[in-house]
C-alpha cells in the first residue's frame, strides 16, 4: 500500500464474535504486523465513531437491522477495501435461519415462549429487525470474501498480509465455507 501505516478497522454486525476471536488468534503475528498497521476502529478498542478514511475494514456478521444498514453504508463510504469476514458476512449463515419465520415469530419465541417470567417484548431500545436478514454484499460492494465459521487465523493473516504487501489476496486455498 505505502510507507505509512495502513488504517485497519474491524466491525461486528449480527454474528457471534467468533471471527474477531479468530482475528485475535493471530497471536504473535499481530505483534509482527503492528508496526505496519493502525487499528482505528473495532469492538476490540474504544473508538465510538467510524473514522473518515480507512484503508481496510473487516466486517463480521450479517445485516440484520435498519441500524446495520446505516452502519455498513457509512463504513463502505469511508473504506477503500471492504472484507466480508466469515460465513455470516458472506452468506448470512446461522443468523439468516430466522428469515423463513419473520420478525414477529422471532419476538414471540424469544420474549414469550422462552421466557419464564416477565413475558413481554422490551419497551426500551430494541433495534428494528429487517424482515429478511442478508449478507453484507447485498447492501454494499464487497472487495474480498473470507469465508469460514470462523475463518482460520491463518486465512485472516494471509489476507491481511497480502493487502499490506499491496496485493489482492486469493483466499480460496486458505479457507472454505464452514471451516
């Protein structure tokens, strides 16, 4: 990319955080790439606002709420290379299993059928669920797909290393869906 530090962000939408755990599984390799990157936004750090100019953003999770749509559009606008990280971001995966049932059936199951006490839908902040949850690329342009549930740390490291070297990675040999 260049001699300056590459600004990297990670984002967590509707998923389990397993992709972020896999990112942390880079272990020593995180220390090795630290001089080359600046982590400017992530659930792993304290920044509250997505920055204006990010070189690479890794997005975990699917788009499940109206808030997610606004967030991913803002991220896309301010990111040079957007990566769908993990099967939820790439395909919708497990969170999309709710799609055939509709949001009201999901609320009924979660807040009434499975509740032992206080059977009621919350009245405080509850994000507006989309009727159909979708993968990231159905909302914004994605530059690279890194499948896996979660993707192995080696695949994430390969993708990030290639980008740091100025190359668009071919991750097809480093990962596959569900692995």
